[in-house]
C-alpha cells in the first residue's frame, strides 16, 4: 500500500481526535452516524478521504463547532493534493519495485484510465526491453542513488501491470505525442519492437491508442499526466503529485479531451505508427 501523505495524515489524525471526544471507539461513533464501522476506520487512518458532507456529519455527531468544520474542510482541501517524492518511495519496504505493485493495484481498481505522454511510451504498454533501457539510461536527473533502482525488477513489474489491459469492463485511453514514436531510450531496434507492441495493443477491445502528430501538437500541456477515474497523477523528475480536488481534476479531463480530439486513432494511428517505424528502419535495416 502507498504511504499516506502528511496532509492526509493530519486530516485523519484530527478526525480521530474529534471522534475520541465524542465516542470511545470507532464502532460506537459509526452507530451514531448510521455508517458502517470500516468507513470510520478508513477516514481515521487516511486510507480514504471524506467528502465535505462526511465532515459536516462527523462534526454534527461529535457536537463540535462550525469553526471545527471550517478547519476540517481546509485540511481536506490540502489533502486533496498529494505530493510523494521518489526518494520517500524508495525508502518504504520493497522500495521502488514495490511502487510498481502499488500502481498495479490502483490501475486494477480503476474502471477508466486515461494517459497523456508527449514524448515517451506509457508504462502500461512498454516492452521489457524499452523499460530496461529507459531505467538504465545514464546521467538521468534524479534524487535517487543508483542503488535505489533495480531496472530489471522494475521492468518486470511494469510488464505485470499490463494484465489490466486484458481485463474486461475497462476503458483505457492512451494518447501519445508523435515524439514518443521517435524518441528512443537506447537502441533503434528496441524502439521498433516497442512500436510493434503499440500496434498490437491498439487491437485490444479495452484499449484506444491515439497519436497527436507534430503539426497538431499543442503548446499545452507539455507535461505527462494520467487519470484514474476521478484522480489525476502527475509525475515530475522528483515526485508524483496526486490531485483529488474536483475543479482541478476537471481541468485535466478537459485537456485530455482536447488531446484526444487532435489525435489520430484507430487505423489512422496504426498507419502513423507504421510510417514512423518504416522511416526508422531505413535502408540500413532492410
């Protein structure tokens, strides 16, 4: 399980303290609220974020004041933005290899996954060779020590994550910039294998692959992001940011819709991928 962010932990601790002033146990407080006990437990441990309605019910049941409700709503707004550094993730049990398992669990829970990558193939459809070359790339800017990264184990973890591509009842939309088709993490041969993989996954009933060609590439957004149902994930050089605030999530949802409208999809995407592959092969590889 991913570590609870400090902001989420502060909100959870405050909820627990307020509950403790009104009820000796979470079970008793759940009865007062008319909730199931696990719901109270998840809010008090930070495993789940409350809604504003949950907070107002919590405050009313505990007999706390309106100023306490305002305080908690402020903490909720802060907790809806999580920022977890790669260095912190490397220090939890299992390190960065365990992060792949955490991502796999999040992807399995999501019924809808949308990802935008301007210049790199998404991890969900990377080949093992592409992932290894990407992770082994020398002089990558990072906070991590070389010993924190096990490219082989992380590449294997990325491949295991791809089971979600074959699970029915999901919708997975992957939009790439044309630069992602041309940017190699290592060798051209590995990139060509990756392009073949993109063509094959585009035939899956759960997956749509879109390519935004160079003439249509937007100025914004320059950075990659993914959406799992109602959560936005943004990975930077040093950390992963998670957005839960509905107004912020809506901005990314709109950005993704605009990118999808500009993208070649279906047979047009396959044709573009195959055209780039032919250019990369060139006479020397025939």
